[in-house]
């Protein structure tokens, strides 16, 4: 589990917003505040320090863990992502999905709503264009995309996670806004949401926001965290 360095010790200053911070406190110790921004900074730095070989081996192990899961085997329409900022590489799983005749999708930002994600089918050799964050996405017209509720499984990138299913992303909120309809569902919960991460991105507890969409499971190179007790 990744140890977080305290940002503020002593009394919490007014500039540290309580709803955006994880607050450590006990009877005999001073308050320690760690903001989401500080967690993001620390964990991203640690992830970027992985060597290319370490990233490759971890990505292969993550793909193997997913490939053996019921969630993957029972899903036909799957959304993944292209690795960015030292994220795990899902290429081995994408290739397996193609071999098994599954539909692999990649996210598209801002088509037509700039604050939401759409998902486009992606096959080997399909052209990619780069969005404003420098991430490749399919050059697909709107009428050929898939809405999130049409997917069986969404594999989500993240910066940090905890074992309660909380996810910390890059702070733009695209996945939370796109998947907010899941907060209203109690029985039919599709797509299933699986966070993809290295084990070093596991933190003890993340500060939550009301709009955060929790994960059903998290897969790392070492573990499969079955948060919702699904048939994994």
C-alpha cells in the first residue's frame, strides 16, 4: 500500500477544503490533512518512476488477471483505454478481446458534449486522432459510437484507489459525469466498472466527493479486489 506524506500538520487551514481532503485525526495526535491534489501528485510521481520493464511485466500480469475473470469472459462490449502517463498497458487484453470476437471500445472526449465520454469500437489499424490531452482516440462519427449504458464492462484508468472501491482520477471528472446514471440504479447495474492500476496506487483511504462513482472491482498485477462481491 502506498504511504502518503502529510501535506499539513496542526490545525487545518481555511485553504484546505474539508470535502477535498483526507483528514487523519486522533485524541493524541495533531490533525493531518492530505488533499486529493496532493495524493494525485505523490502517486503519479511514484508510478512514473517505474521502469519500462516493470511496467511491461505488471501490465502483462494485469491482463492475465482480467483474462481469467468471469467479468471479462462474460462481457461482449468492453471499453478500455490507451496507456498514458505511465498507466498500465491494456494491449495484451485488447488483442485477446479481438481474438475472442469481443467488441473493444475506446473513449472519445467531447462528442458531442465536451464534458462527457462516448465510446467508439476500435479494431487493429483503425485511425486514431489525438485529443487535447494528447491521448489517441478513434476518428469515429457520433452515430457509430456507443453510449456507456450500452457497454457490459468499462475498464477505467485511475491515479489512486482504496479497497472500498473509491477511485481518484486525473481530476477532470469525465468518467464520473458519464456514469452518473449508475447512482440511480439498484438492481440492473451495467456496465460493470473495473479500475486498472498498479498495486503501488493502492492507498489506505481516499477522500470522497458526492459525485464520485465507486468501482465494482479493481485489478492490479498482484490482486483482484472484488468490492461488490461479484461473480469474478
